[in-house]
């Protein structure tokens, strides 16, 4: 093959003409498309960074809300625990109060029964003393001795 300098010069001139034609009609459009694509990629990257930042922000907010919810849950549990203890204490206090009232009623009933028995015993003592006095009268004792016997008997029975 032979190298012809005219062919080389013609090829170089054709290349330069082609370059200027492409530059005039296509380079601006291609550059614009490439720039638009770069802008789109950059804006996509920026949006992704913004969304990542927003996602981290939401994640932190969710963590804060979760911590706050846990704290509120603990407070609610503690509140109901205190309330339950209060109710339990009230129930126990009421039970103690009722038990105390029952014991007091039983004591009062016992005292009434005791007083009733004392009265019955005094009544029996009086009846016995009357019976004794009537028997003593049968033996003919004087009135002073009779009164002394009755009062002695009442004193002994009353204690």
C-alpha cells in the first residue's frame, strides 16, 4: 500500500469539516443532553440525601416517641399500681374496721349478758332472802336480825 500525501491531507480536511459540522449541529444538543442528565443525576442525588436526612430525622423522632411511650407506659403502670395498693389498703382498713366493730358488739353483748345475769342473780338472791326471811320468821327472829341477814346476803351475792 502506498501512502499518498494528498489522501492524507484530504482526510484531515474532511475530518476538520466534519468536526465543525458536528460541532455546529450536534455538540450543543449532545452537551445539553449530557448536562441535563448530569443535572438530573445531581438532583436525584440531592433528593436521596434529603430523603436520607429526613429518614434519619423520622428514625430519631420514632425512637424519641418510643422512649416517650415506654415512659408513659411505666407511669400508667405505676399509677395503677399505686391505685391498686390504695384500694387494697382501703379494703384491708375496712375489714379491720368491721372486725373491730364486730369485736366491740360482741363485748357489748357479753357485758349486757353479764349485767343481765347479775340482775337475775340479784333477783334470785332477793327471792332467796325473802324465802329465808319467811323461814326465819317461822323461827321467830327479831326484825333487826332479819334485816342484818338480808343485807349481809345481798352484799355477798352482789360481789
